C-alpha cells in the first residue's frame, strides 16, 4: 500500500480532503505560546496542541521546513518530533521541504526525509523539478521502496510562478505541461489500490483554469493544493483539482487557520481559546470544500 492509498483511507475516514500547514511564524503566534524556556520548546508545544486539536478532523498535516530550519539544529529536532507525534495521532505527514539535487545527493535527501529509518520518516515530500527529470528518479525510487510519495512542483500558487511554468520550450510545450507529462509517466509503475500513484504534483488553488488542464493530464496523480484562504483560493477554485470520485487532491491552508485568532472576537488570549479558533477555522474549511465537491461531483465516493 503506497502513501496515496493511506491518504485516501484517511480522507474517507474523516470525509475531508483538507490538511493544515504547521508554519510557526514567531511574530504571529499568540502570546500564550511565547512564554516557553526557548522558542523551539514553545513551537513544539504549539504544534502538538494543534495536532491534538485537529487530529479527528484532518487526514494529514503539512509542516514547512523553513519555519523550523531558521532555529538551526534545535528547529530540525522539533520538526522530527512533530512528524513523529503526528504519526502517533494517526495523521500522515506532508514534509514541505522542496528538496532536490543530483545523483547521490538527491538520494541522501530522499533517505533523510522518506526512508522508514530516516530521521523524519515523512509520508510525502515536496520536490523541486528544476534540475531535470533524472534528479527526480532517486526521490521516486526511495518513495516507492518505502511506501511513501512525492509531490513535484508543477504549478505553484504564487503570482509570479507563471514566469517559469508558462514559459515555452523549443518544442512549443509549456514548462507546466512538460512537468505534468513527466509526473504522469513517472507515477505509472506505482499505482495504488485506489488508482493513484506515488508521484503527485503541487498545483496551486489560485490557478483554477490551469488546474483543470493539469487534472486531465495527470489523472492518477494526487495534487497538493496550496493557496487556499490567505492566498486567495476559494472552495470553488479547488474543485478542478479533483477527479469525479472526489479523490485526487488534498487542499492545504496554513495562515488562514493558524492565525484566524487575530480576527476572532471570541479570542481571550488563552491557549484554549486560541485552539478553539484553530478548530473552528479547520471545520469551516472542511465544510466549504466538501460542499463544493459534493455540488460538482454528486457521485463522489465519500
């Protein structure tokens, strides 16, 4: 069983294809989490509390490595602990580290992030494709061997992504379409029980028309869909990232959930109050996305 299968099983169980990003921006954390002995200890407690709060709602969490690496070795240790804790709570871990290199270096990255004996042991890893397709092979190989999966950047949610993704190759094909073709080919040899491969794609919620085209090109790929909420993507925008069965994508929100307390009238400064805003925002997202999917795909499988 590959990671796509395990993800889909969790989606069915929770009736929710939405995930929460664990991106600790220190200046935005509520003051009730800024009083630990060290910043990293405070962040670890914050992340564990969030996991406890939403574990019954979401199928996975997506910690972004940059927000942990900024604290050096201690930050990396916290990332490892958060990944292990999420697994203890029955959640899958999408390691958003956007790694890549060539040859043995790529293999070393893959082992660290995806191997069962690796220090992180994530279920999914985001990978940059811009060193060429041969640089992706070690990641796909290690993922397959360990029952894990990768998400290759194809169409990211930031406004200037078009500078590269829509650029034309000599053969007239856009970089976006070339990458989609590569993802589809690379995933063909590891299709899970639900019909989805261990090679997925990052496709932003902020480009719904492009997502519609990419979905047709990568029918068997799971999409990781950033850009929902704070970046402007709506429930209606993400529908084209899914297949008719209601599978094929997971939608991420980070800032829109983690920092919803900043606009919550009910927030009283306590941890309990903060975590309630996190839970409420997570449920709001789940319900909006599920309703949009049901309206578009009435025969979806969950």
